[in-house]
C-alpha cells in the first residue's frame, strides 16, 4: 500500500521559462501522477509529442486548443477535460494568458518526478 500526504509547502514549482510556463507535482503514487501547469501567455505551444502513459488533462483556468494524432482539433475551456491514449501524438496551444491545466498520467511519469527532484 502506498499512502503519503503532499503538503502545499512541499510542492516545488519547476520554472521552465519565465516567459513560458511553470509546473509542479501535486501528488503521485507508483501508478498515477497529478501535475499542475501554469502557462503565462496566450499562444504558448506544447509541440507534438507522445509518451507511453495514458493522460487526462483538465482545464482549470483559461483555454487551450488540443490537436490530436489524426489532425482533429478541440477547443477546450475551463471546466473541460480531454484524454490521450498511450503513444498518441498530441500538441496543445494556449488560447488565453494565465491558462492552468491539471494533468493525470498513468503509469506515473518518472521523468517529470526526476526533473522536479533536481531543483
């Protein structure tokens, strides 16, 4: 069994680019990772990428255009969510400044945890 508290004070922001975004790990287990992303500007592009994790993204604030592997697009506003299958190529463009997105990944993305531990 894996149980752990994740106090706010221990959730370190990983500043990627003061003009781009910052991220923090909210909580994780061996099977699941929950992260918050804060994008500062409209038009920030998360380039095409994929990973072997299932992903669900929830738009907390602002809006984003999501582009799927098949080329289709979905405009997502605050309160909406989108999911990605493992190894599905996807891209995201923020449509408003101060867009906040929560991502859940299964299994846990060790690369993100390692990046945050380096701080």
